[in-house]
C-alpha cells in the first residue's frame, strides 16, 4: 500500500522584497531569479570591457585575465536567464518529476566553464612569467580592480541572500562566480600596487594572474561537486535524514520507519520510505496514515517537494531493520 503526492513540483516562492531595498516586489521564483541575474549581467557587461581596455593600455596581464573572468561571468548570467524559463516549468507527461534537474545541469555547466577559464588563464600566466614588461601597470588598473572588488562582492552578497531564500542551486553557483570575480581582483590590485612601488617587480603581475586562476578553479570546484552529487542521485545529509525520520515517527499511527531514500531534484528533495503500522488496521486507515506522513513531510520540512510512502504491517522483527 502506498501513497504518493506528486505536485507540479512544489517550488517555494520568494517572499516579497521590500521596495525600500531598491527592488520591486516579485511574485514568484522565476521572476526573482530573472531580476537578480539581470542586475548581475549589467554589472558584468560594464566591468569586463572596462577591465580589458584598461588592462591592455595599463600593461596589466592580471587585469586582462580578470576581464576574461568577468566576461565568463556574463555568459553564465545569460545561461541562468535562459535556463530559468525551462527549469521553472511545471511537471508534464514527458517530465512527471518536473524540470528541476535542468537547474542542476546549468549549475554544473557554470562550474565547468569557470574551471576552464581558470586553467587557461593560469597556463598563460605561467608560460609568460619570464617575459619582460615594456612598462609598469598604471594606477588606472589599480582603480578598476578596486571597483571590481567592491561591486562584485556586493553583488555576491545580494545574489546569495536571494538564492538561499528561494533555494536555487544555479543562482548560488552564479553568486559564487560573482565572488570569485571579486576575489580575483584582489591579487590584481596587489600586483599593480607592488609593481608601482618596485618597478622592477613586473613578475608580480604574472603572479597575480596565477593567483586569480587558482581562485577561479577553487570556486569552480565548490560549484561542480555538489551539482554532480545531485546528478548522480546522492542522498541528503545524515542530519536531514534524521530530521525526516523524527518527523515521520512522531506521526500518529506510525510504529517504525525503514528503507528511507532521498534524492535532490533542482532546489528540492524527493523522499520515499516504508512506514510500519499496526497490522490489524484497515486499508482505509493505513491510507490515511500514509497521507498524514506525506503531508507532514511536505509542510514541515521546507526542502521536501515530493514524498512516496509505502505502508507495511509492523512486527517485533522490524525493529532490527535499518532505518535508511
């Protein structure tokens, strides 16, 4: 006997954002993602050509590398804008579990793209580290790097706050792309400052570019690894499973629980489990308990978007069965 609740799937909507914070109220998850990402795209499209031009004319290879990073950030903004239209679509006959995996795939793509940018920039910096610089990077390079640090860190904080509120893995990945851009501008600024103070230390510009690439690769790993875990159906954490177990066992009529399985689909968690009940209950009573368990999981655990409950008769031997 089993009971399944399959919404379309349930996607948490973002609470209204105060206009006083400079944002209009947004009614749903997709609109929130679009709003935040458009702002990120605007900042990236302003920063990347500025960094590229000043890096070229100010003779800063590190700043040119940083410009490429900002440009890749703009590309991932576009990927999120396009992808949000698809992963927000409700479940249909061809995709009965919804389209949430599209969001995970885009998060993975963002991470892979970021890793490629980091490796490429690091390689270029290494093979040219002994090249002589015709001139020392100018103060304009320091100024634009400082501007990038401030603007991209602010963008990261805003995007992360919204991403956690609506539980968007792609938006979190994009937020980390913003922060990696801010971090990558720090060694650029330090390299320019060092070469201005000691003009013979032009190698610092290359060192700065290498540090930028390592920071980019680190950010890529933090994006790709969780996304890949979701794509291969890795379960949720032990802490979350224990919390789910407690919720279910506290439901009236439930004697025990075992064979609990979880997997992530986009921003949510799917759960299936076996619930053991009094063997003398009627089918109708068992069905009622299954629905009570499902409703409790959906309403009391924000991460859960779907639950499948299988009813089994309880006996003392079931106490030895593993919970998960």
